[in-house]
């Protein structure tokens, strides 16, 4: 079992920054990829950024150059640094842990990010 706890959401003005955290516990050795997703009002959930256990990263085109995903293996945590935020970044942000073998292991509970114009 993997457990994920997110934190760091909030209200920020356009152009501002936020840093989201996702702390993992439990069977963390089974995790191959950690992802950040988001779901805006009336929108489908979309993949924002991914990081593998080797540190390889990928980003959605909409956040490239503004968001950075990173990990701290000592703390079993993954972070999403969000800079130059835009109102369209407003969403509930979820972290998710995946195994290449078993698929999705766990979703976090989500954290609200609201960007005001």
C-alpha cells in the first residue's frame, strides 16, 4: 500500500508562485513514476508533469518553462514548483504514484490552487 499526502495549494495572484508537495509513505519501493495531475472547473483531469525513479521528467506543453517537478528521495517526497502562474492554472492538483507493473498505485486527496487575475 502506498499513501500520498499533498500540501501547498492556495490562492495566488497571476504571475505569482506556489510550491506543491506530495509525501509518499508505505510501499514506496514499488513506485516507478510520480505524476502531478490537475482538474480545472468543468474540465477533464490532465497530466501536468511526471518524474521517474531515475529522475527523468516530462511536462505538459501548457506548463513547460513555468513548472518544475522534482523529488527528494530522502524525504520520499515530490514537489511541483509553479512559477508565472496564470488564471487558467486554477485547478485541484493531484499527485499520483504509478508502478510500471501494476499501474496506478494511489491518488492523493488533491490540493486547490486558485490563481486570481
